[in-house]
């Protein structure tokens, strides 16, 4: 290996360009916590700070090793003091919430939008900051019947998200792009991962596929992409070490139809009219049917496929798992309970029919 270069996690980087002091927000989340762990294991990084208003679990604190946990609310100006006092050169904003298993609440919106505004403002004021990596989401493209076959990073949503996580992250991305315009010496990297699945991470899609009975929209066969949790972490680490400015879709190779995914997971498909998708899920909540939220319902009707050319050619990142391998690993390593028996299914089918008639 040539002098002056470092290889870590499969990434060869000029050692002089590696970050020295990294701050990661969202330390109590899966991605934020495990990314902190990976960065703390890199001997070329001098200091790693993990920030969150919630204290991570004892197991996560142990995994973080030499990383320093700082309890701070990113929605408050105190985050600027943390960045300034530690002379942070790289900020990884991984606290953006897009995977909560509950509905999108005003508190989540405040965390996403106000939190990002404070983080970007703090980075702008700090002369030491040279990189900002933002974990965004493919939800910014929305889901509609007018969607193209693939969304590239330059493709605008045909129907902009007006609420939920997609709307939040559109606003968050605008703060990050504003930072890059005002501080052109800061390399701003925006990552847009598709639906993340894995044996450890908990997302709305993992709960959806864990339900014994899965509502689907009659007449639609959405195409889905996945990103393995390990690939999501590797992409965040890669972007942090590389410091490549730009916006990048993150998704595994290949697509999986919704029906194919349900059958591989051994679940029971429940076809319903589009306008009853959320109602049916609510009626049968006591049978562990996943609750549908507005943005998720449209995604499960129309699907979404991201173009990853830029991820490979410019970011230089390639996921290890395909979409199908990601789904299969989720199924095999996160055991799913057996579905209801045939007799119970017939009784349930009659109940569904009666409920649907009552709702029409």
C-alpha cells in the first residue's frame, strides 16, 4: 500500500483527507449508533462524538468504545457549542427520522425539520467543519401513478409529498443545499436510501412483512427495492470517509414485486380496494395487521424504484446484497411466526367480507 493512503472498511482514502473529528447525531438510533461504533474503530479518526437527547442502550454504549456520548437536543442552539468546542470537521446527521413504527407526529416533524435547521446553522458558523453527510430518504420522490420507471437524483417527484417523512426530508435537504451554497468549502453529501430491511433494524416495512395477514391494493403490483441494514451502514461510513459532495440514491440491485415478497415471507395476502387499505388494517389491528400510514399506503400501491448509477460511478459504493437477498436474509434471520391456520383464515375471510361491505 502506498504511503499516505489508508484502507478501512474496503475504502481507500488519502489519509490526509480523512476526517479527524466526527460528530454523529442520532446516537440512540440503529444507524447512528452502529455508525458511531464503526467510526470509533477506525484508528485514523482521532475523535468521535455521538449526540442524542436520548441515552443509547448500555449495549450500544459498550459497542461505541472510545466514542464520546454527548446528551444534547439538536433542536436547540447547544449543538453549535458542541461542534465549536470539539473543533468538529465532519458532521453526520443521522438523526433524521424516517423509520418510526408509529405515525408521523408533530414531535417527529420538529425533530426532523428544526433539528436539521439547527445542525446546518451550527455547521455554517463553525470554521472547522469541512463535511456534512445527511441521511435523507427515497421518500422524497413520493409515489404516484405518474412515476417514471426509475427515479434518478435529478428527477423531481411527479407528485410532491405534502405530508409525512417525505415532506420533512424535502425541507431538510433544502437546508443542506443552502449550507453548501453559503459555505462552498463544505462538502455536503445527501444520501437517499430506499426501504431498509435487516434482522436487527426495526422499520415500518419490517413490521409490514412480519404481519401474518398483509393488506394489498387490488389491481396493483408495485415494484420494490430494498437496502440491507449492513449496506446502509457501509454506505454511511463510506460517504463519511470519502467526503464526496453530491446527492446519491442508495438501493440494492434488482426489484421485488410485492406479491413475490409476501409469498417468500410466508404471509397471507389480503387484497382490498385502495380506499379501504388503511381502514382494513385498523379493523384487524388486534390480529397484528400492520397499521397503514398515508405515505406508506401510496408506496405499497405504486412502488418506487431508484436509479443507482451515480451511487456506483461517483460515490464508488456497491451494496453487497441484492434486493431479493436482502429480503431473504430478513426472513431467515428474523424468524416470523406462522400464519393463521386454514380454518382460521376462512373465518377471517368471512369477517373481512362483512367488514368491507359495512365500510363501503
